[in-house]
C-alpha cells in the first residue's frame, strides 16, 4: 500500500560522511528539499521495480547511521528495503566525494605543499575526526579520484 507520508529511512554512511553531514546540516537527519535533484533521485529509487536487485555496500568496512526524512509515495516494503538505504548512502557518498576532491584540488592550485595538509584542513573545516583510519580512507578517496582524472585526460 502506497502512502504519501513522511518516511524515515535509515542510511549507513562512513563515519567521516556522518561528521561532514552533521557539520553542514547541523544534525544527522537529512530532509531533502522537494523538487531538488537529490529528492528526485530518492523518489526514483523508491519507484524502481528493480530496487531489490540494485544496491549493495560500497567499499568501507565501518558504517554509522544517519536518517533521511522524505514525503513521497512509497510502500512500506520499499522503505524497509536495505537496498534503498544503500543506494541513498552511495549517492550521499558521491556528493561528499565530489566536495572533498574539489576542496583538495583547489587547495593544491592555491599552493598547499602536501596533499595530506589539504586533507587535514578539510577535516578541520568540516568537523571530521582525523584518526589514522579516517585519514587513510580520505587519502585513498583522493588517490583514486586523481587516478580517475589522469585516465580521463589520457582518453
């Protein structure tokens, strides 16, 4: 049964992403703006007939939960689907990754000597814990992005 009610979806994200969201939004509860791109992506995930075939974890071992509140026509089975939360988590991570990579690229253009310094600055600005594990994860995100950009330039 579909209902147009406020639904809360549990979304697993990397701890750094949770801290980033908490700094940006002021809470770990996200309420997408109606008619925004993000809102429409969530609605399309919820309307997908293949939702149970999509999804899956992205590559981090440690997750923390944030909440997403949305008014949309979803049936209860869709809302409770782990794949729904996983797909949303992937979208949130991609947005985080784009912000992170843009920040590091801008810092390098402005003359930051070491990429690690730019990564630490990003963490400080966005309230992200600089544990060795988090720094390693962010360095890997940066290096993968750099490698991807180099491949794109070569093509």
